[in-house]
C-alpha cells in the first residue's frame, strides 16, 4: 500500500511539474505576443508619453516572463514598465492589462474599471474576445493564436493594423 501511494505521489509531482513547465513556456510565448502588440498598435496621443505600462493581473510566473521579455525594450520612445496587480482594486493606469487564465473571473470587473480608458485588455480564456476583451490569446491544436474584438478596440481608441488583423480571428 505504501509503495502504491509513493508511486501515485511521484506521478502527481511529475504531472504538476509538466503543467507548470507548460504554463511557464506559454507565458514566455504570450509575452512575445504582448510586446509585438504594444509596438504595432496605434495608441492615442495621451498614451504616448511617460512610461509604457503593462499591468499583469495574475500570477508571478506571468509577471516574470513579461519582465524578462520586456527588459530594455521600448514602445516608441517610452520605456516599458511592468506592474503586477493582485486584485481589481489595485488596477491603475496602464497601456495594457494582461489578465491570466487564473484571474479570468475578474475580467468583467477589470473591464468595467477601465471602461473609459484606452487600455488594451489581453486575456487568455476561450470566449473572452467575444465578451469584450480587446485581444484574447488562445491555443488551438497546440499552436498559439489570438482573437481580436475589433469593435471594442475602436471604442477604446486603439487602432490595430491590418497586418495584425489578418493573422487573427476577428469579432
């Protein structure tokens, strides 16, 4: 009996490690997408001065991956700064708000809080682009893809180039 429990524990640890490694590698890939979006989207004039702030509503692994990808990078002449938010109440001014899968239940509250701002909200849960996320990162058949809600972006004053839209599922 002890051997069976020990074997089960080893299997559980291996599965957890594999899931953690998959999530971490996804965050690295997603952070590359986020930086590309930051550089190619046309931002309103009042968002083109000061630091370019990417807010992360999610776990430490997501924040770490984005910090690593953004280290030393700029958007135009703006230095990229990363801010981690643990709750919707903490969300402040940012150019991009990335909401991880684990915090997806906070999407509506975060979206409502940023309603009058030109903040690009990026999510990673199926269906959120159709429900109001600006961009939703999804994995289909093992490949990273993204969805764009064109109407939400237009209402936010964000202009997404045709070259990005041609690669996305557009709603």
